[in-house]
C-alpha cells in the first residue's frame, strides 16, 4: 500500500471532473440492506476504503454481495449470522471503521438484538455514542457494556415506537434510530433530528422499500412502524465534500474547472459560502463551472466587520469543509475567522500551512484567523503528514498551489474518503505521484 504523495505544485489545472458518490451516505444506506431479505441495488457507490471495509463486514455477516459493474453493488441479506459481532475478526475490522455503529439499528429492527463496538475512524476528537444508545433506550432497547470486548450488547425484544428528543442533531444517531424504528410497532417521532441530505436519502430509500416516514428534510421525522420491508434500487448523491473541495482547489490553483453531475439541488449553502470568499462559480444545470481567477476577495459582513465561517448542523455549513475553506482563504485577499465548533482537533493541521508560508493565527483548538496572502507570496512545498481525511485533502490542495515539491505522508487517511484522487487530479494536469 502506498504511503505518501509527492506533489509538484504551481500548475494550473483545467478540464472536467465528476465527484464520487457520497461517502457519508454510503455508510448509512448500505447498512439499511439488512432490513430486508430481498436484494437491494445501489448505484454511484464510491470505491473507497471506508465503504469497501463496510461491504466486507456485511459479506462476513453472510450478506450476499455482487458487483455487476463499477459503482454498482447489490446486497441481499437473506441468511445473516447474528453472532458475527462477538467474533474477533469483526473487532479488528470495526475498530478501523466508524460506520460499523450503523449496523445496530437495522439489526435491532429485524432480529431484535445487536452489538455496537467502540467507534474507530478519524483522529478529530471524541465521537460519542450517547445519542445512539439513548435513542435506542427510548425505543425500549436494553443494553450492557462488556469492557473487555469493548462491545455494547443490545436487547431489542421490547422494541416499540416512542417520542425521542435528541440532545444533538447527530447524523449517524438519527440514521440509526430511523432504521431501528421502521420495523418497530407503533409510531416513532424524532425531534431535533439531523436533516442532512444523507439522512434524507436514507429516509427516501426506506420509503421506497415500504417504510412509512414523513417529515423528510425537516428536524421532526415521524416513522409509522411496518411489519416488513422489500428490496429497492437506490442511487447515491454526489459527495458534497468532494464538490466543495474541487471549488477550493480551482480557486487556489487559478484553474478553470467544471464539476459535472454535482447534485446542485442538495448542496445547501456550500456554493454560497465559497462565493463569500470571492470565488466565482456558475451553476449550469447539474454542473458547476469555476472560471480561472487571478484574485478572489473575501467579503465582509454588512457592517464592515470581518467574515466568520463556522460549522453548524444542516442546513448550516458542514464541518467537513471548514479545512477546505481555511486553506482556500490563505491565497485570498482579505481576512476570515474560521470557527470549528463541532470537533476539537480539526484545526491542528494549520501548523503545516504556517510552515508553508500561510498567514494564520491559531487562536485556540476551535478558531483560526486567516490573513490572505492575495498571491503576493506563493506557499512553498514541505513534507507533512495527513492527520484526518479532510485535512489531508486541504493539505493536498495547499501542495498543488505551492511552488516546489511537497510530500504528504499517511495518505491512507485520504484514501479512506477520496476515490483515486491522484489519478483524477492528474487527468486535469496536476503532478501527483504515489511513492
């Protein structure tokens, strides 16, 4: 397995790029195939490490997996090994995969029992399971924790509908509770539910399987339990994090790019937020065209004060793109405060950008002020390591805009979330080598 990218920066890119299917959606909707014994066909499935690991875990549980063509996966969960979760091999795999927690909801719904491992995945601060466990408890699920195995065991023999007020609009928590509730007797109401496109897609898919879910896209979801679900076909949305990354990349490298099939209707305020950094973009049908720009100027608030960009649950700005906003701002004209509210260590990669010559003041673990260089000075290439998926791509964008050679180590973190990113960017004129 390759472990580093060598990047020769300073090249202008041009051409058309198509975003992969949405990683965060895939990790939810694939688990929903466990809710029926009929085949479920998924299209636009991203070929990335996290998603493939989840599909492997499903196969280990005895789900039949077929891939009739690239990007298409058919899952059929006829005869499931419900004891698989206490298996050592599952623990090794699930430790690497945060998405494994989403198997619990469908397992509770269909088999009335489930197990949840302590979550793995990124190094971006704690990811608690409280929302999941508390939501399940409201549905009548009892659980105990085995500290030696690092495993929660859930008993859903008394599963039934309930009113649930979430303490935080957790995307995975909402998805997990929805999947548990679709086959529970009675009506479940989830208030303060996450309304991200990922959750909307999951609910729409479940309805096409025969579920009765209303309130999709709002923060109050109502689920009327049914006794059985059937198979369906489901297309995953374009990955909005890739779309945002490509907008930032185009601006930083002064490139003219067209992002094809961007599922623009589901991007929320992402395009507007990049426009506030002064980046021009044109929506053309379902594509986004970014013209080559010599300069982009960060807007100010109406009263003249410095722009703040912060993350917020949907339809606010996704935390996954704050590192891209931060890196893109380093070559803008003007100043912006980036405020990362949700995770405590996602800004720690800025020391690498500072070493490259960016002007950034890290105020605390949550806030950084970026003073744009306005291309008066280029960033310079350095050797660095990728701490998490999103910072990895932010550093890749910085390296592509820098002069000289950069090396990014620990690129497994990038491969977890971005499909063949080096090949796809090289096709636009980048110079990235795996070593």
